[in-house]
């Protein structure tokens, strides 16, 4: 995971104990995009290209990569804060879910796919089949849970 979360960083594990040393090296130039591709490798994807967004504000760096799969019936969203998996969720995960749902509902309404008198799409329906990785790097993190 660390090699995916830190694009271009080479991580090498070396075991010189046996007669023939065992060395494994991991380096992913594509970072979390490659992680999503790996997670979707045996699935049928809805769109070819993985969507990737990154940015920085107030010293906080964020990266998100995601792709929808046709043959998945639930979401698979991994969140990380400073390279630590946030298995109990967090504001970064809740924010991602909210912005995806809001954005897709807005686009659907603008394109008249959802009529004025119809309810919005539910978040769980928007995220069905979604595979995503969100990674935030926070200078002074506050972890709860």
C-alpha cells in the first residue's frame, strides 16, 4: 500500500538470511491510480480511464482516484490519512461520498435525467460498483476512534 500511496517512491524488501537472497521492490509511478487499477483488475469497468483528482489547500494535500465497475454491487472505498488506512471512516471519506452524490445528482438534473418532481438519487445507488482510493496528507492530524 505504501508504494501506491507515494507515487514514484521505491520500496525494497531484502532478505539475506537464506543462501539465495530474496529481494522484492515496489514502485508505482501512477500512485493511487495504479492502486484502483489493481483493485479493478478482475472486474468489468464501466469506463476505461480511471478518474483522478488532486489538490492542496492550507497545507493539506488530497488525492482521489476512482472507477465504476459493472459487475460489482457495492462500493469499495479505501481512505488514508498520512498513509494510515482509516478503517473507521473519517471526514475525508464522508466528504468524498457527499460530493459524488451531490455532483451526480446536479449533472443528472441539468441533463434532465432526473425531472424536477423526482427525488434525487440515493448515495448508495450512486456509489454502487464504485472502487475508490482517497489519500489525504495532513500536517497536524487528529485521529479519533
